[in-house]
C-alpha cells in the first residue's frame, strides 16, 4: 500500500495537477478572504477565518474530484489496471494507496493557509484575539471533509475509464452528500424527520465540528462514509471476476 501511495503521490507531483490544484485553491480562497468586499476580512472587521472555512468545502468539491478522477480511470484507459491487479497486493491495499495519495495532496494544499491564520492573529485587536479552538475544529472538519470527498472521487474513478465522466460523477455525489440532504430536509413534507434527514449530510457534521467541539458522533459519521465509499470501490473492482 505504501508503494502505491508513494507512486501515486509522486505521479501527482510530477504532473501539473498538484501545482494547479494548490494554486487554484490558494488563489480562490485568498480572493474571498482578502479581496472581494462581500467576504473580505478587512471589510468585515472581525479577526476570524470563517470565510476560509465557509468557502473551502465548495472549492474542494471541484478540486478533489479533479485530483481523484485519474486514479482508476487512467489505469483502465491505458490498459494497466489488469497488470496492477496481478501484483501481490490486495484490492483494499490498492484502493487505500490511491486514496491516501489523493487525500495527502488535498491536505498539502491546506498547509499554506496557516499563513492566513497567522495574519488573522496579527490583525486581531488586541493581537491574538482569535477563537483558536474554533479554528482547530474547522481544520479538523476540513480534513474529514477532504477524506470523504477523496473517497467519493476514488469510487467515481473506479466505475469509468473516462476521466471526465469520473469527475462529473464525483462532483455530483460530493454535492449531494455535502448539501443535498439539507435541501431535501428543507422540503416541508417530512414533518419531524427533517432534522434526521439533515444529519445524513456532511454540512451538518462539518458545522458541528467547526464550533470547536469534537463530538465522537461526528467523527464516526465521517469515518463511516469513507469506509462505505472504500468498500463500494472494492466491490466495483471485484466485479471484474463475476
């Protein structure tokens, strides 16, 4: 698994994908945080990073599928998937190797945003007047969110040999699981089940963690969704034997 992870991650770094993803993410978030007056911290007047944590999921919704769309689709298109599957490695190890490589790249893009946190701390009045617990919770929420999006992206890549199709499917599934359940819950036909339906979406749990309180139920939700998507990918790969 570690060999697959290293191979995939080096493949990202040796292509333009990694640098485009990181650059697009940082520029997009930077524009929202510091330039656009509707969301700029300088215009808002409060030393917090809520703009980053509100916009990052929407940016990741497109960028992470762009990272993962090639994981299995490219192998299928080039005909190397069968050769890879004959190696002395289990399907689960293969999936996890590709999954963690994509997740590592997504988290690598988050690292430079720590400079934004430093800037916010310096801008606080008095200096350092920042809710650090909420910031840490939000970063943890983003890590879990990235994990779910990466798992969905790997699954979408496994069901097609076309990277564009994999990308579109991944974006659609990420959108549905992030905010789709909230939209469904807002329909006034569910009665007392509205709250339960909203809990099925990422947005509910991401918002809860972003408050700085790490609840085991939220952590279990993210881990469960990741596990389901990994197992679904394994099922797709095993279908070749049917």
